[in-house]
C-alpha cells in the first residue's frame, strides 16, 4: 500500500487487453515531454499518467489542447492521503472524443503544487476542497478560504492522522 | 436641508441570502454585492451540511456505506445506491444477475421522475407559482408509495446491496408499476401544461441565466444543466452502464442554455425515463436477486476504481481506493450538484435579485450532495 505506483504498474500486466490505451497515451506524451519522468498505469479502466509536480501544469494544458485527447472537462479531482505524501487524481474527460484520461501527482505535504483552476474553472472548488481536507497549497489559486469547513477550523480532516472519532467540537 | 445632488453617489450594498432562505434549496448562503436591484458580484458559501460522509465511509465496512450514499443526494436515493454498488462490484469483479439489474434500472428511472417532479414544484415556487408544487407532489407521492411497498422506506431505502438487492420485490411488483405508469404520465403532462409554456413562466425563465456550452463544460456542468446548453452528453449513452444499452431512449438537448431550456430538458427527460421503465418492466427477466456474495464480509483486493453514472442532477463519479481490508482506504464522490453550483458566479453576475432565485432553482441543487 505504501508504494502505490508499483501496485498499479502490476495491474497493467494483469490486464493486457487495456494496453492500447496506455501505449497511445505514452506515444502522445513522451514525444512532447522528453526528459520528464512519467509513469503510466491503469486506474481501473482509465489510462493514467503519474507526473512530477513541476510538469503537471504543462501536461494538463497539453491534454486539454491536444486533438486526440481534447480534455475540455475536468471531471473529478480526488486527493488521497498515503501518510508520507498526498496523491491527487485528476480525471479528465473529453465529450467530443468520449475518452477519459487520468493524471496523478504525488505531493509532499511540505511542498506546493501549481493550480489548474486557470485551465479548468471546475478546478477552483475542487482545489479548495482538497486544501480543506489535506492542507495542500495550490500556487496561483486566488482564494484558498475554507469551502466545506468553517473559518477557523483547525486540522485537516481528510488525513489519516486526524483524530476523527475523538474529535469534539464543543 | 437640501443636499447638493452633485455630491450624491451610490455605494454597493451587501445582501446576505441564506442559509435559512426558502429559495436557496437547503442551507446555501450567498453574499450578493448589489447596486440597486442588480447583482454586481456574488460569493457563494457552502459547507453548512458537511457531515464528512467521505471520511465516515473510511470507517465503515463496504456494505454499510450504502446508507451514507442514500443521504448524499437525498432526492435520488436509488441512483446514488446504484453507483456505489457498481463501483464495489467492479472492485470485486462480480456481475449481478440480470433481474437485479433490471429492477435497479426501473427503480432508478422512477426515482429520476420523482426527483424531476419535485424540481417542477420548486422551480414553480421560485418563479412565483404555487399550484405546480401541489400537483407535482401528487405524482411524486405515487412513486414514493411504490418505493415504500418495495423497500419499506419512502426515502433512504438502503435497498441495493453489493451484488444484488436486499430482498426480492413484492409479487405484485410488475402490476404495481404498470398501474402507476399511466398516472405518472398524466402527472408529467399536467406539470408541463401548468408551467412549461405558461406565459408568465416563460417571461421569468427565457433568456435568464444563460450559460454557453463552452463555459458549461469548463465549469464541469453535467446533466440537464449541460444538456440545456446544447451539449449532448449523457453517461447512459456515452458509456452505458448496468443494462442501459438494452433500452431505446433519446437524450433531450436544449438550445440556448437558459433557465427555460434546463427546465424543458428535465420535462422531456421524464418522458424518456418512462419509456425505459416501460421497456424494462415488459422484459423483466426471471431469476434471483440474491447477491452471489451471500452475507459474507467483503474484502476486495487492493486496487482503485472510478465509476460514473447519470444521476437526475448529472454525472456522479465514485473513486474508491481499496487496500485489501474490509473498509475503503479512500472514497471520493464527484457530486454533480457541486460542479453545477460552482457556476453560480458567472450565472448571477449582472442579473436581478428576483432572477437569482430562478437561476438557482434551475440548477436544481441538493445541498446534501454538495456538502457531503
């Protein structure tokens, strides 16, 4: 469980019939992002790429503008706490091409990641929610005020070390 | 004393709408900056109903999470249960029986009609018409009474189980559904007659709250809100799940992306849902609805799954990370209302206060789902 990337790359070999989607994504991205450490895997039935934090923003713009992927919609953004780091999954969807792409990004809790709210407006609230629950700072996001939690709430309830069942508000 | 008019100037006023406002459809608050009756700027505040459902489900066993999904979109309980059950079924790699799938689809589509009928009532109230609410609740009540006889509850059914149903439907299920279908058809017609082409309603909704297709996609709008803007996107068609590929139905699509188009799409969707119910009930397969898992504790192998489905309000996505234990490691829901509501800022800018109520009503949000 600790090393998620190993786990998902095994899944690819288990499901060889899904490989064409991965190789398509691989050829599209590797010509554009040479020298960037990209890791491809399947998240369920979605071809996914694990990208370093510094290339995330460029890769998202590429997937949005690329003709084959045309990911005009940011379907979902999910943060997962793996104790040592936080993984964010971006589910991108293209209505014209009817294809889904996943982008994953591992972020250390002491570092920041660039916002995607300038690429998709939908990213605005998703990022505020992830900031609420995990305390991830998004660089370039204008308003990081609490969305689901109230002003002045202390702690990050999405994280595994949050004392959820011992938590007393009053 | 007379004041010199040249020194007079207007200042913007802050108006707080909600959280206890009847037209905010729950506990939603927006800070409006207004100049007279015109909205200059809007700042939405959500989170008043945040119960931490996602975090709670990390402490519940897989079969217990169904009840939490009931309480997210509390107007479309069956649809929510379906998407969760589908996600865990895919994680476990099991397929429910065809009879199970058909009954699920029938209940989900009836739930869609019930949800849209409630919408007709509330948009009527928002636009200043009391009567549609009274009539549409009659139709909604018929469907809820049917649900009650099947699951034992009018809302929060907890009827879908992972891999099957909680129990077999009553023996007169088919005749019950067939009996209420003509009545529901009448209810839908009545709702349409009362509201859709009503001149006052048209003047309150036509060309109000316009959102273009590109803008709607950018904000992640789905469901009737997106289709109202002329984008033909329905998960039931684009990526058919469950047994939706067995049925013939159309996807109504609007033109202008205004409040009326979103309303019209919902009205037409009810007809399509009824078509699906009709086909499903006529071809209802025999068989078992018991889950192949029996009453065993579920421990899916480690992995991830992302499943989406079409709820009455739009696309719902469920992302589950399993670590091989009997509880999900992480469960994330992509609620349709959350994204639909995020577009409230561009929709309300430069509109009138009176219209803001109609625009919010036309988005048809459920705060239980927005806040989770």
